[in-house]
């Protein structure tokens, strides 16, 4: 949630733990060593070298993911993989399931995605290294959206730290937000002493005019919802060779996914308040996307209307996670004030408005 690196919330996976878990995954073989530990904050993960190769082992607390919750995203991954999208294979446990519950933990084991992990040592939600990477990411996202067509599963259950699409497309977003909060007791308790409904009402009044009507015209689609450089793997030539981390995937729409990709890679949120967005990178993402799938002028206008608000539901999910599961009010405050409110209000500033205008004009070139 900030610029400083912090100690992981969840304890690192040990070799002994990996050996005990992989005993339930016969196709993986016996672990030899752990070559890397993820610094990401919401789970623990490691690369395990075994007799059969290298695998990605991820551990979630049961309050975040149970096997049934992982099965929702695993089915989407299998659908994409069958249609040629380079996503990791989910390794089956001995009982055939793709996740294992052990005590308070839920484990999943994935094959290695192909390619170079060029952004491994960079923080999440930081920019692409080159406009070429941004273009390639946009093209890869379009291919994923094309492959996702026909995946008819309903939206995921309201798990923590999962994207959703109920508030932003609603004609009464404050009422939809009340329902969202009411379904999450820890979030409701955290917001109880804040005038949060009035704040959301003002943000939607300032930024969301006509958005619900526009989004009603967009076909629903299962989407990735966390499309940023470090969730992609690369060839030496700069093409996307692998797509990872479907933890936020659910049913939204293609423009929601595109707006999220721009919001997380073309706006330097971790920098000082006087930040400016990188419209060149945003336009490169859109150019890459439309090299595979069409985007009309109306689509781009809808996207720029959506962009200032696209983060709101995930920001609420983060506040719920920090306030409820971690009981960390300071981090919940960052999710609410700095992320949800601050992100949206930046688009009302001169740099934010200039960024949106530049995307609209640049996308017409």
C-alpha cells in the first residue's frame, strides 16, 4: 500500500512444509529445494524444485481462500488454457482436486508458466519498462478476452480480495455499496464511524454521470482483473509468453479489465500526490488491444468514464481484508482514504483530467 518494502504478513513456506504438501500431489515428485519466495502480501508462495521439474506452490489462509473458492478460478484457467492462452496448469492432488486443505491453510500447486519473469523484483502496480511491453500486454489481454467468451460460470462468491462488478455498473451505486458493505461485517464495522456513503455519492456524482447506462451496453465476461506487468511473463523479444495470478478473476466486462490494466500500470500511484499519468503507456495498451479486437470511439469514451472509479470495489475488498482478517486499521485506512478516495479524487485534479483527455485524443491516432 506504500513505497516501502514490508515484511510479509504470512510466514514463508518451509522445505519441510513443501515436502508434506507435495506428498499429496504425486505428479510433482519429491521436493529438492525452494528457489524463491514471493514478497507479495496477501499469501505465501514459493518456487519448488522437485524430481519432476519446478512448480509454483501457493498457500492461502482459509479465511481468504478455501478449496471451493480456488476451484472457481481454476475452472476459468482451464478454459483459457484449452483455448491457447499460456496460463499455468493446475496440478491435481491425489484425490483429483486442484487444492488441498490442511489445518488453517489452503494450498494450490501450479506448473511453471513459460517465459522470463522480468518484473519479479519490481513492486506490483508499477509501470511497464517500455511502450512495447505495454502494447504487447494490451494485445495479450485482447487474446485472453477472446478466449474467455463462452465461459458461462456466474460471478464468484463474495470472497475477500476478489474483484466484483456490482457497485460501479449500478444505477444506484450508493445502494449497491450499502449491500456490498452489509454482506461484509468487518467492513461495515470499520466504516461505521465514517461518512462513507456521502463520500461515495459525491465521487459518483462528480465522475460517474451516465456510466451505468454505458456499462449496461457491455457484454459481461469473465476477466483477469489484475493485469499488470508482474503478472505477465515475457519472451526476450518483449512479447507476453505467460499469464499468472487469477486470484481476482470473476465476471465483469472487457472494458472493466482494460481500465484496471491502465489504472494499475499507467498511473504511478506509489509516487507523491503530484504524480502524473503516463498517457503514452495507456494508449499503447489500447493500441495493442485493438490490434486483436476492435475498440470503437464509444468504447474509449466509456473506458475513460470508468477509469476513475474502476478501483472502488477492490479498494473496499482490501479495506475489508485489512480491517477484518488482519485487524490492521492503519492499512484499512490506506485502502479507504489513500486508495479508494485518493485515486478517484486524483482524476478530478488538473493532471488527472489531462491524463483522461490524452487517452481519448491519443487513442484516435
